[in-house]
C-alpha cells in the first residue's frame, strides 16, 4: 500500500540526517522463497533491536562519562549536569574542543566511527539528544557489514529504520510512537516484508526498556484541571504560533546548512564555527548546554523560572540551529521537545496576561508546545500526538495536544516550499 506521508514530510527537517534521504519506497526485490526472506529480515530486525539496546546503553554511559570529565574533571557518570559546572571561562572552549575532536571521526569512511563522534559532541555540551547516535547505532553496523549479512543496500536501509525505531522505543519507552514514526516518515510503502523487520525491532526495544527500566513515564507531568472551551482555543492559538516558529526554524536551518556546506567545501575545519555559539551561550547561560532533557520534568510541572524558560526556549534554539545545521546531525527528538515545551510555557504566560479570565494550565501548555514543535519541524503530526501521551501517560491532555499538533502542522506546511534534495545536502554514510 502506497504511503502518502512522505509527500507531506518532504519539506520538514529530518529527525536524523542518516534517515533524511530514505523516505522513498524501499525497492526490495523478492527472491525465490520470499517467505523465508521475510523471516530472515525479521530476525535481522530483532537483532538490530538488540544491537541498538546494547549500543544505546554503552553510548549513554559514554556521554555521561564525557560530561563528567569535560565539565567537572571527574571520570564519573553521576558528576552532574553542565549547568552545575564551575568551569567558568572554560565553558567557552569545551564545546569547541569536543567538536574539534569529533571532526576527525566524522571524516572516517566507516559509519560506526560517527557514533563516538556524536557521543563526544553531546558529552561536551552540543544541543543534540543522546537518542541521536542510539537510533543509528544498529544501522551503522549493518551498512558497514551488509555483505557479510548477504543483504542488498535497500534491505540494509530497511534495517537502519528498524534500528532507529528500536532506539525510540527503548530510549523513550514509546514503542507505539516508534512504529508510527517509521510508518509516517521512513517507509514509502506498507507491506509485510517492510513492516515485520521494523516491528521486530520495535518490540525488542520496547521490551528491553520495560525490563531494564520500569513502567513509569519518561516525563512526570502534574495533573491538569478540567478543559474548557476558552482554554482549548488558547491552546490551538499556541499551536499555530509554534507552527510559525517551526517554519522559521526550517528556513533558518536550510540557510545555515547551505552556508556551512560552502565553507566545508573549502575546509572541514570551518565547521568549528558551528560550535562557537554553543560555547558562548554555555558560558553566559550554562543551562543551554546539552539536550536539556533534565529540564523536561520541570517544564511539565511548571517548576521553572522565566530565566530558565527563556534560556531553554530561545538560547538553546539558536545554538541548536547552528550546531545541527553545521554538523548535519539531524534534529533529533529531545531538543525539539525541550525547545517546544519552553516556548509553550513562555506563550502561556503571555496568553494568561492577555486573557486573565481563562484558566490556562502551564503544564498542558508545555506539553502542547513539545507536540506542536515536533509536528511543525518533522511533519510527523500523528507521531507527535502519540509521543506526547506515551512520554507522560497523561490521557486527559489528548484533545489539546492533538489540536495544537495539527494546527502547527497545518500552518507550517504551506510556509515552506517543498524541495527536492540536492547532492550537496546528502550525507555520506
């Protein structure tokens, strides 16, 4: 069955750069005994899920270890977060130093070398989610060793999707969102030979999360008051505004990407300029360093200061634009959620001031900000809705979240021209 979602997705930004070019139909040629081929690919999909979980645990440990070493001078996984560092003026240089080291690994022709490169960037304060390298861990190994596995390039790409979906299921404990994300964005057609490997990876990732962690939601959200018509209208308007912001972010990201591509053509060391704003912002506002995942619970419980909301929503947005555009890391998921949640809270403060008679729940505003930003940037509006619910287990918020996500998608879609990808924007895997 033909999937029309990629047609809607084409003018969004990729969740991860390695997958951003793989929205076409996977033309997997069925061989003789194709039923056995389906089972073989499904087994490989489950293997990709296991590899993703193992690599994810290792990469998460490595990121925490590098954070402790870079910001606290300790080889420890529980040293703290960059915002608690007393490095002072050195905060200007730590992200740049991490980017400098990672450039040597990014230049390798082996896809697996990009995994520690991303971990180094994240551990030294880059505004990229840890789920980024986790999502492509299995795919990097498959693409590198596909001849040993006796699979075609298209089948290797399919296993890359299976590993990415497994990464979302394991890292966030969101297996439904992981499967829907693959269906919305990465699979050009829906058929048994395509769905089963992805589903196998998702099941493995989801089961591993609940076995190794627990059944608690990824973020804890405070209970929300009963919804009323006035508040719902405000939430929809917030979704529209965030959708407009998302469209501007896409335009800015593409413009910066073109600029860095030109600079990189002359010398790859020009990419260090993309890390300079991260260092400057980190020195002035250390809360902007890293993915910001640690602030998720605070945003969804409205236990934040306006200064923190501004740093996460505005300062981190700027550093995210420069770094992801320069290093072509893809948007990843966590920074979008944090930026959107902070902007939702900021807009809720303004809306409450303008409409004092309407009861606006700041926690709900943060959640719809997360969902609306994800939908506006990625175009995966259905995944945005389901992900918000899986991350919080807050079913009463389904109506405002759905309305805001759809509003963000609808308003941002016509503002960005659909464009075909050019050779200069393709990633060398």
